[in-house]
C-alpha cells in the first residue's frame, strides 16, 4: 500500500506542477506549441515539489507536440551521462520539423539542439547528447541533442554484373579520326547475332578475324546491333592442330591418297611372318615428299598363343613437302625368286588444302539394292560445276544452300573435276540490320512507309522548362508498331543555358504488316486549353515490292527553285506509276528500263504513287541485242527489189524522149504518147503499198499512242490534297465547347469515288473524329457522301449524309462540312493544299 500511495503522490505532484504551468502560460499568452517547459532548481516556483523525487535529478521536461490538441509529453529527468548515436537522418510525413534518426537497431526522435538539421535530411550523422526518459509512451524514444556531426559517406558505385560473350571479331577503320572519334569500329559476330563493341578496346584491332572473348556489360541503349561496353578481352587461340593421320590399307591398292604437308600416313598391310612371307619395298617413296618415320609389326589379338597366327605390318610416314610419290610393296619369301604372292601400290599426293564455295546440288541415288541412302553432290561455283567426294556426310541437308568446302582437287582429268572434301561449312546469310526511319515535324500530316522489322524514331522539338511537353493523343496499335524506348536529349550548348530546349525521342519497332496512327499534342498537362502544337502521322507497315518499267523524266521549270527537281513516271506493263521517295540520280536513266523496290502509297490517285527505297538499271544483255539489227535488214532487201525493178523499165522508156528531138514539129504529139507508158510504169510507185505493208512503223506508234493518251487524259490535274492544322468550329447537338483544336486531311480525285477525309478535333476534354465512309459524287468544289462521327474512339453517328464544300478555295481560306439537316457541322482553315 505504501508503494501505491507513493506513486499516487508523485503523480499528484507532477499534475499540480503541469496545471500551474499551463495557467501561467495562458495568463501570460505564452504559446505552448513545440515549447519545452523546464523546471529546475533555479527556475521552478516550487523547488520542493521536484526535490521530493528522491534519486532523480531535479530536471523535468514537458514537451508539447506540434499540435495543441494533443496532450503534452511529460519526460523524466535525463541522465547526466552523455551518449552518442550514429545513423541516417530523416523526417516523417507528419511534420518537416520533426527529426528522426535511424540507427542500426532503433529509430530515435531528436530534440534539443536540432538547428540546421533540416538541411541534412538523408545524410549520415553522429549526434552527442543524452537519452530522455518519459512517463507517457512516445512513438519513438527521445534523444536530447547537444551537438551533431555530418559524416560524408563515400558514394558506393555498385559493381556492374559483368558478362562474358564470345564471337568472331570484325574490325573496320573509321574514315575520320580526331579526338572525338575512335579510329576503329568493332563488331563481334556471336551465336545470338552481331554486337557492337565499345569501351576498353585499345589494341583489339590486332585480332581482326580472330575469335575473341570479351567481358563487360550491355549498354542500356535499345539500338541494333546492341552495344557491349568492354572491360577486358582476350583472344581465343586455336589449339595447335593435331596432324591428321591417314590410314592406308589394301582397299587403297592402285589408287590415290591426298594429304597436306605435315600430315601423317599409316600403311597397314595384313601379314603372317610364320609362313615366311613378309612385305618389302618394290619402290620406296621420295624422301623429299614423304619420309618414313616408323615400322612395327603388331600380331593379331588371340585368346591363346596360337602357332601360325598373323598380324599387321605397319609403316608410318610424314608428308614434308608438296608433291607426289609412289609407295610400291611386294609380299613374298625373301629367299624365293618366284613372283610375289601379293603386290600393293598407291600414289600419294601432298597438296595444300584449298577452299572453294558455291551452291550445293544434291541428287539421291535410287538404287534399290542399297540399304543406306547415298547421294551425289555437285557444287556450282563461279568457275563452273565441281563434283564433291570425300568427307561429305550430312552435306545432303544443305541442298540449295551456299557452302564453303575445304580439300584438294583429284588428279583425275575428268569433267566436272572432282574435289575431295576434308571439311565444309554452310555460309549463313548475315542478319540484316533493320532500317531506322527518322520521323520529324516535317512528316506532320503525312504517311511513313516501313517494312516489318524496321525501326522508327520520332523526334520532336521540346522545351520542358516552359512546362510544355509532348504526350499521346492516340497511341499506335501495338499489334503493328510497338514503342521500345523514350528519352529526352537536351540541345548541346557551350554552357548550361537556363531555358534551353531539346528533343523528345520515341523509338518504335514495326512488328506486323498493317497501318496505325501516331498522334501527339504539345501542351502543359495542368492546362485545359487547346494544345500549342499537334502532330499526326500514319505509319504503313508493308513488305517491299519490286516493279520494273521505262523511266520518263520531266524537269520542273520553276525559276524560284535553285536546285533542279524532276518528276518521274515509270511505264510498267500494268500502266504508268508515279515515283517518289529515294529517287536521287534517277534522272540519268531517262528512257531506260529500271527496276525499283519500295511500296505503293495509300493515296488513291491516278497514276498511283510508288515510294522508292532503291533502284537499279536493268541492263539489256549485249549478245541478245546484236542479232536483232542484223536480222532486220533481211526483210528490207527483200522488199527493196520491187523498187529496184522499177528503174529497169524507166531507162527503157526514157530513150523515147531522146528520139523526140529528131521530128521536132511533127513529134509534138509524142509527148502525149509519153504519158501513156508513164502511167503504166508509175503504177509501180503506186504499187508501193509494200511500204504500207510494212506495218512495223505503223504498229510501232500503236502502243505508244495507247499509253500516252492516259497521261493526256490527265487526272493528275484533278487530284487534290488539303491539310488543315487550324479548326474554326464544330457543332454537335446539345454540346457547347470553349477550347477546340485539331487536324484534318482531305484527298480526292474529281469525278471519282476515290476520296479520303479524316478530321480529329480536340474539343475541351473530348476528342471527336469525322471520317468519310463512301462517296456519292465529287468535283473540284465539294464531296458528297456518307460520314461517321466518333467521340473518344466510340461511334457516335453512323453513315450520316453530308457534304464537304469550299474545297477549291486557296490556302488561308476555309472549307466546311454540314450534315443533312445541318445538325452536325465543322469548319477549318486550309493550311496547305497540293494539286496534281
């Protein structure tokens, strides 16, 4: 009971002190928030109250939390002994003036001398002071700070996870060498594909063509080929080759054996010395080509020592030089003079191995008696066909592939020559480097054509310091085009200029054939007004096509253009095609046959537009063109004899006028007779329908006129494209708008159903899209047909009757769309127009 009474007394005393302090503070208007009220011997109004706490220093701190609604924290006197804490400083979400120290074991709240700690958040500090003990539980234990020290911790750079890759090195020398450019470019052909090497590559150029092992890390840049940052490298040295050992047996008797210098040969012949017979040289090999290095006899392995069992005589040789030599042996009893029981002869050809390449053609031997499939191999090389023999196992898998074979040619002079294969390897086509198409604001409102696997980079000028940035209005379809990377690259300036801009760059990869749109807006995210700029482009992913025809080049006679420009028309079998794209230098081939590779434009105009990726001149083979003129003269002489016969009667007639001068007066009627023979003769020129029979000239113009009328029927001048980047207004029943912006494209051919209209309008927070579905009629001024209207991608009105008009207006003027009944309406300025 005494203990309980003592505790109650202490609590009563403390409560009394606290309440009296509160009263004094309120009467003197002293703020209590974040204030420590200290009671000690020199300050307390009632020292005895404190001194009654036996065994405790006479110091009591009452710490009020930041908010006056909470109760004060009454702290017991602290120990006089100083302590030291080390940890990381942070503050919680409740107050920025509350400092917490995270040590290895616990989190402390710091009080006392905390001035300046607000600048050290996140740093490691050492605080000196004393622990504060409280009667009321606090969220964290308190520590009264007397002083603190900030410790500068060294930044620990995490060691990258190094990887090791192996491949064959290709080194190319850069054309420009200065302080900023390395003199060499390194490409490592690995099993997974090519890798570009960067980093510590000094001296690596010495190993061009060698297999190299490099250690390092892959760059974060998502480009092709990927970049590998080298930390170290080492060449993989090929092991010293073990010389090939060619085994020669009685099966090679009378044949040829092919080896290369340094190779070893073993001649193994069955023998039985117990019978008195043994092998001996009839002709030794030429030591300049082949030297004998060893001889041994190896008896057959038998379970028991059988008398009269045989074995093998074995001679070892080494090929020392290129050349040929013979090994000839006889099997006889040395003491007998009769003919040998057996003979053996083989010709050894020592040659350096050669490497040839070509396309393998495999034919299967259809022999029903053969249990195992066998094949014949022909290699089509640039020098002609070569029959392959030797180590061809598995070569049948590469029928139709290009293969590199190593070996020697046979000495047999037959056609096709025989090539004895030692080894082979298929030549794999290099992995194509995908094209990277750069898209900029210059492509705004247009089309971009790529093929599957190609990469695109959208680069748009931006200045984040103004608060503006680009964001998607419409993301591309991920089944056609996927985004692989985004980055912002600031402009390069000599100094860090405040407010300088840069480029926002999006990287994409074309994954499937199809079409999709990329639409962007440039705005401040917190503003609801219309964007400062818009960007839209349609991406067409198609496989490349190849067409050929005769190029017709016309020069644009525009005096304002400083550089010559040309229009290109390709006359194909299917009709004329207008060429665009990469046509630089094509004007040199006016009138020539050319093969162009690329894709057709989606614009439905006449003639269709073909966007050129590459082209090449189709060279007419000279041998086939020479006979044509030599044959053509043949029919001409056969026709010419008819006019050549014509002069024959003319000389016979012309003597008559020479007789005419003799009877001058009386012979006047003779001239009247002269016309008589003349008509009978001159019909021959009139009979010259033979020239008219030559339909060659008359037929030759026929295809040209039939083709040329098409361009003369020029729908070119009746095809138009209008682009608008500024919307005037939009009317949707029951809706009003304050801020509108948008982008519109119209393209049509007059008098046809070929037309395209799409308008995307940002109206406040909604996006409306108007599109043409079908055409009823069209001319230079208007398009009448059915239209769809979408709101935020969802169909709002389907197949609405309406008309676009004002389409013949100039740039700066406007056009309009009205639905039937004028419930729906839009209008916009003509920013740009193109007329064909």
